């Protein structure tokens, strides 16, 4: 079989270890495992969403309404943009896939930050594009602007707050940056963690409606995987100019979001108090990790998300040693070695989970 | 924005009308609507699968085990092939997407039957490939072989039983056909409706294990959308040589099947008696439509599926007129005008649904 030449250079994606694997490999009971590795909502999902899905199981045989009318109408209200400027994705991941496939040809270039969400590069490389990253760990907008001008990429990815670091850009900096980007360069602005950022600092916030009306080349992406607690349901969305959304629709597989996922997401948008209470807990618990790192003399990145990235250069163990040790005890964190960093990323959990994890880190490090 | 040139020629996919739309447009109560348009399981989904999903709603926040161990292990047992030769898809649709993207470059060719599932051509065209179809409505393997030799396509799609016609090929014909196909040409063998065919005629059956061991260039695809009643959950799979499955994995987005979908599918594989009972009902109800068409003097295609395609050339109304008339009464069928046919495709429903539909057809036609 003669596969596309590009496939030769593509790695097979390996996700973080799921609870099931720890149960299988270490014989630890599933309910004893603490998984703070994938930035899932540690409080789960709002009871009303659970009820909605449980009472809708008889709808599983039916293909969803492929116009996703109810969901898009709810998102349209939330963001104040017309439905024609919204597209649903099988996770916001699928929006990155639509973005890359709509403009990239082999040999084209893509620019992104030094450390950022790994799927941007994977989707770009699937299209045969070359991915050029700036050198810094945290966002350096001057460096990105420089690359945008010299490399002339077809797409520039911006993730703020940024996964896996946690840093966030100021709105004013984002605006002045976007104003300098050529109109025919697509900018994907990944706002997966934005709710956390604006809870900590309103200067980090930006509005999809405002962004896309000023910059029709920007694709704003959001997800139901974080504050809404629907990571396992694979549902996200993109908001952009009608022109870009129309192009994405041409690449969208029919029924790209499952029946129960769209019902869950539509219901989740109504659960404001659940989200507010999670955001409040997340911020105060995040500060406990910061205090712990300060006390231990460990460096960390100031985070505007539901995770914290702690550097381990001054610690007794490196990130792989720490990861393996905790894994064998049933605590799953994210080793950032695959990002070329001696650092560990910890999702902020429920208070009792954080207490256990901080306690163990205090003993080990 | 300079989109890929191919996007200009791609249409935006429009799915069949969902129940929600009929409710909105005609003010008919949802529970009064009879939807026999999308070949969904009219008996729904097995109670055990419903229970499994309802009791798993608290897992919605967690990303699925990305190795999909439980599901693949169950499929591996069912088909007697190793897990390394199976890949799960967000519907079998996604397997077609992997197939086209793994081998097709702009200018490449794809060969398929005259009338067949529309997504093959859509995914192929997204890759810039040219789609060449044979001229007949039902499968003509000689014509396809001729096209395979003269056009040298990278992929040949074979759908048996064939949607939207319902005809099925004999196993012996499939085998002698595949033996004449060059080894470096990928053949996608879509078996979405195979359970229905083998219930009617065991000569129409073929085993994935046997096929892929004899023909490593074949990709066998299956789905949970039909006999298992999980159309809305978007879950299917591909079975092929380790080489092809490895290539597909390079294009697979992480977590491509939702948490609840994989739980539902794994449970559904255990519900053999539910499936048996549906298959039995389907066949006897299908024969009622055949008798009706015979009595009315209408031509139809002998079907090996859960739908029947009735030609309307000898009828009082054409397919669009019939479709619209029934739609306004809350009966949704599939108008095959978009396939260039004056015919209507009817999913075989539950006995009482079929009685109503046959009754109305008897009055109208």
C-alpha cells in the first residue's frame, strides 16, 4: 500500500494514562485513584446534566438533528453571535482539524508558541505543513509577530490561557497583536481555559463577539470539556466570520457530535451556579499549590487555568521519577517530559484530593 | 482567506430531516412522528444498554481510555482478529475518512458503484480525488473491475448490502472479485448492513477475519448504528491488516469516540437476543412492503437490509411529491431524488409503524 508520504513522519498519539490502566497495572481500586492529569472537572458534571442524559437514553438510536439547532441557538445566545457564525465540533480538537484542513497544503507553514497544546502541530503536520514554534515557554507576542512576518504562515495558533503552562495574555496585548496580523492569515484563538482566567484577572478576558467582529480572520474556539465537566463527551465549538464557518462546514462529517453529547452540552449551558462554584473553588485551591511550591522553594508558572505547572529543577526527583512514584500509589499527574520540560502538571482537584497530593509532594520532594 | 481550492467544489452536506424539524415546521407532536428515513433501529436500543449508560452518567467528565481497551477486546473476540487489527471510529464514517486521507492526493482516483453511500465520494473529494462511478444502479462487479484496471484508482469502495438500494453480493462473487484487484489498491468493504443480509440469505455473508487474511488490502467496516440501535452515538470500526490500521491510527484524533458511546457499544455486543429478535422482525416486515409493492404493481429492489427502495415511475406521484405529502403528515421517508432517482427509501419500522405507512401509501399511490 502506498500511503501518503507524510504518514511516515507522523507519530501515533499517546494520551495520558486513564484510571482504567492504573487499575489494571497496579491493582489499585478505581475509587482510590486520584487522576489530576487531564484537566477534567474534579466536581464532575452538574446533576441536572446527569439527569437530562439519563432520561434521554432512549434517544441513542436516533441520529442527532444535524443542524444542531438547540445547541447552536443556546451558544448563539451565550455569545451574542448569529448561529451562522458557530460550528460544533467533536471536541474543540475537531475545530483545529477543520482549520488546518481548510487552508493548509503540503509545504505551508504554521506558527505557534514554544510550549502549547500538542494537537495544533499534529493536525498541521497531517496536512503536510511545517510547524514553526517561537523559543519561549511563556507567550512572547513580539517573537510570534516576527515569525508571522518572516515565515508567512497560513495559520497562527494562540492559546490563552496556555496549556500546558497556564500563562494568559492581557486582552489589550491580544488586540494590538491581532491588529498587526495580515487579514489573510488565519488565527486560531483557543479559549478552552478562558473562564478560569477571567475569574482570576478580568484583564485576561476577551469576548468572542468583539474579537471576530474586529478580526474576521480569527477563529475563537471553546469547549465543554473543562468548566462544564463534559470532557468525555467530546464537544466543543468554533466561532468566526461566516466565510470561515462556511468553509469549515464543507469539511464537517455529518452528525459530528453524538446525540447525548449535544443534549448534555445544551443542558450544561443552563447550569451557571455549578460553574461559578467550581471556578471559585478552583482559584482558592490553586493558591494552595502556589503556597506549597513557595514554601518548598520550587518554581512554578503563575496559572490562569485549572492546573498548575511546577518546575522540578530544584527538586529531589525529576519529573519522570516523581510521575512514576505517584502513579504506583494511584496518583496520576502529567509528566511534561514529552514537552521537553522537567516539570509536572497538576490539575487542581477537589479540596480533599489536593490535600492528599500536596501531602505526598511535601514528603517526596 | 485563501482556502484550499478544492473547497470551492465541495457541497455542504445536508442530512435527512430529523423529527425535531418536523415538530418545528408542521407543529406535529414528536411522539406522533414516524421517522423511517435514516435506517435507525425502530426498536431502539436494548434495555441493558440504556441501563448501562444511565448508570454511567457520572463518567461524562472523564476522557475515555484512549486505548479503548474494553471495546476493542470485545470486538476482537466477536471477530476473532487481534486488537492490533481493529480501529474504532466516530461512526464507520470516520473509517472512510481515515481511508481516504491515508492514501489520496489531489488528482488521485476513487472508484465506486453507480448508486452507493454518499459519504465515500464526499471524503474522497475533500482529498482532491476524482470519483468515478460505474453506470449501473445495482452492483456490477465486471464494470467495477474494468474501472479498477483502466482508471487505476487508489481506493475502491464496495458496499454490500448497498445503501440506498439494498442489493447484496454473493460471497463467492466478492471473493473472486477481490482476487483480481491489485494488492496495492485499497478496497473498503462496507458491511454496515451485513447482519440483515445474512439473516435473509447466508450466501450474502462473509467473515471479516477470512477476508482480511486473504486480502490484506481490504478494510472491513462495521457500525453500531444499525442492528445495535446506536445511530445517535456515533460509533463504528474498521478491521484490516496491521499495516493499514497503523496508518489509520496516525490520522485518528485522540478520544475519537465519546465515553458513553464506547460504554454503550461494549454493552451492546452482549445483547445477542435483542439483535436476533430485531433481525427476525425486520425480515418479516420487509416482506410486507414487498407484497404491497407487488400488489400495487410498483417496482422495487430486493433488499437485504433494514430498508426497501421502491421505484415510483409507475406511481401517481413522483418521489418529491410523495415525500412532501407524507412529511406534512408527520411521516418521514427518504426521497432519493438527490441520488438522481425517482424512488423512495423506507426504513423497515416496527409492525404498527409499517401498517400506518403501508396504509397511507396504499391510499396515495
